[in-house]
């Protein structure tokens, strides 16, 4: 976990949280050691924990549907802190920063956390109609309409339309947490419930169910060709956009995906890139950053 992530040294204190938030208390249990812990196997417990942490630590109140992907707050903060490292390395002030969040989801969590903690401005894109409405509502509810614009790209582009439609001259960075899986792989890892929500209860080869429950809509988990195809589309668009976005970035979930993407980047003559690792508890994720700006610094 990032050194400046407060959850690294001070993980959530479930005893204190349960005392302050009754809605979380009923999802806690007493361990064999006599301490209070959260039932992470319960998707509702995970959802409420996210709502509580956003409210307590960031002053954010959001609506998060029961059938939507629940963002883990410490993990989302890790990505934002990585971006802050890049901005600091490039001598950029928070008040001068405007980013694009691709696929912001109904929570609009990256822009809301980024605006609340760092005072960054955002254009947040989303193609799912239900998620767009809720993302806009969450932005309004938290008084961030001047700092965050939620838009639906009408064209089949990931970044280009958002850049062309923006009132600002250019963007400091782009960020994205793309769906990891293609549709075939997601069907093996997740089962669909009666509310058309995917649950990670399916196990393969006798492996136990995941420690933390995940419930999400299919478009939040899967995309055509998986994360490799999605990131490669962004790279293709970046070759046209070039310095209109100073720092392109994306999360990548699987190391093999990173290697496939790197092979393509190495064929582009005037691009520079870096791959960093984000350790998030038991989970390891990768973040890719690339640029066409000769003066940009990629190593925080």
C-alpha cells in the first residue's frame, strides 16, 4: 500500500466504526481473539463499509446500488496517491490539475475523492445510462458540480470525445480502472443472480470462494477483449491526442496483460512509459503511465 495511504498504518477500526455507525455494527462479529471484525464475505457489509469510510474520512455521502460494483476505498486512494506522486514530480499544483476518469461508474468515486482530497477538477465519462444518472446525483449531493463534469461519450471513443468536448485547453492526466475480463472469462468466475447482478461465488478446480464478496453489473466486470483490448484502444487514441493529455494512465489487473501491452508500446517510437506496482493488501495491481511530452517526468 502507498506510504501516504492512511489505511496502511491505520486500517479501519471496526470496534470504533461499529460504535459510531449502527448500520455497520450488524455486519460485524467477534473473532476468537475477542476483537471485532467485518464479515467481508457479505457483499452488503462490504458496501456499507465503503459508504462509512467515504463519509468518515472524506466527508462524502454517496448512493451505491446493491447490484453495482463496490469500490474499495483504500485501493482507490492508492491510485490517486500514485497520480499525486506524478504531479509532484512534474511540479504541478493541485489547483491547476484537470483529469479525465474513464468509466467512472455510478459512485463516481475517483473524481469525488480526488476533488475532496486534492482539489482536482475532473471530466468523468460513463456509457451506462443508469450509472450516469447516479454519478451526476452523487456529484450534486456532494456540492462538486463546479469541479466534476459527468458525460456520456456518444461516439465509440474512450478519450477523444471527452477531450474534444472539454472547455479546458488540455488535461493533466487520464485515469482508468478498466474491466479486467472478457465476457467468456467473467462467465466462469461469476454467477448471475435474479437481479442481473454478478457474484463471485463460482469456484474453479476446488479453489475456495474469494475472501471478499464482489457484486457488480456485467459491464463493470467485463469488456470485449478484456483489459488488454481496452487499454490498447486508449493507447491508439493517445497517438492522436498526444500532448492534449500530458500523462495517460490506466490500472491493469493481471501481470500477463502488462506484458502484452508493453509489447505494443515498444513499437511506438516517440512514447515513453513506466509500469508501477500497487500493493493493496493481499492484492497486487499494476498502473501503467505513458506520455508523448518530452518534458514530462514519469518516475515519481
